C-alpha cells in the first residue's frame, strides 16, 4: 500500500498509560515491532518506542475479548483473519473531539464559504457545495459544520449541499451516525446554534442531546482508510483534517497533503489541527490564517 494514512480521524492518545511492572500478557520486542509495522502499513500510523505502553494497554483488550493468552497468539490470528486488522486499528485509536473545537475554523468557514454561497442563492460555480470531514471521529466536527450551514442558508432543501464525514474506525462512525451525544457535549455549543440540538432523557446520567433531523440529513458517514484509494471523484469547497496528521511521519504527511490539495477546488480551504503544520511550503496551498490554507488557482 502507498504510504498515505489513516482516516479518518481517529488519533492516538497524547498521554501514555502508565507502565506496568507486571504485564498480564507477555509482550516482547518482536510483538511491538510487528504490531507497529502493521499499524504503519495499514493506516500510516507511526508508533514510536514511547508508544509501547499504549499499544500493550489497548491491544490487551482485544486479547481478553478473544480469550487469548499471548501477543504471539494474537499476531498469528491477525495473519489468519483479515477482519481483525480493522479491530486492531480501532483498538489503538482514540477519538477526542468536541463541538466547535478550534472555533476560529468554523468562523472562517462561515464567512468565507457559507455566507458567499448563501448570498449567491446557491448559484455559485456548479451550484453545489461540498465539505469533507476527514477523520470525523464520533461526529462532533461534521455536525458543527452542518449547523453552521443550516443557520446561514435559509432553504437548504433547495440547495445542493453535502458533507462527507469519514473515519477508519467503524465503532465511532456508528456512534456518529446516530447523532446522539451526552448532555455535557452541549456545553461547547454557542447559543445561536442551540435550536439544532434536542435535549432528551432525565437530568443526570441519562440525559443526552440529539441532532436535528435536517442537520443529520446533510451528512454522509463512510468508513475510509486514507491510505487506500479514495472512492470519489468530485472536488471539495473545504476539507477539515484536524489533529490527524500529527501522528504520521513526514513522507506520509506530505503525500496526504498533496492528495488533499488535488481534491480541493481552486480557492477551496484546508483546515488542519492547531498543533499541526505543513512540512515546508506547498505550491498549491497558501497559508491565510491560523492553520488555514487556501488552494491557489
């Protein structure tokens, strides 16, 4: 597989689990190297030596679930059952996100993408608007994009507007598609957008918020491994890929940025994470704001 990386947004934990002096399972050097190689080859995730405790802690859960006794046995199982690769990648991934995270991106999106489209009556070039949330995790990012669109465009039903939300982790995609979140997630939502969330359940542990049906209808959730061919041909007005590339090596990151650039319309926007930056400059992208890049003509 070409070294282009993981999707969809699930990112590795920044904080490592504490090391244990007595492991439940034998975890040899060859076990870590083998699993690290699989993570890179399949999803572009670079697992440095300081990720050993993370790998042990996360993958041990799979061993318990499968009633296995050793990492060696699990490695053999991975070689025999291709479906387990997906569970392995899911196990070493963490999905930390929230509504309106890095709010300046959504303010920029509102003023530079949504309002011009709304003011044109949806008659911009091609009469369509496409946004991609690459690494969407549990859905807070694409739903934030959707409520910004919904608030600013009066009649979305008469416009060709769609959001593609992808991730490699099938577990978080299932949760995202339901559009249900813990009530505490609502704390991050600015008041102008409250009407797009419906409170359900009693106060306390059973309380949750549910996304408006019209908001949900704007989003298509799909599993996508960014290392693999992308099964779509159109170009996007904006691409969000935030806090994903930080976990890849330089070659993988450069290849991904090039592919994103080719998928942006001229004048389109690429939003990346606050702790990320492009490696050097890219001839097709211009830095125009804090972690905001525009596709040049």
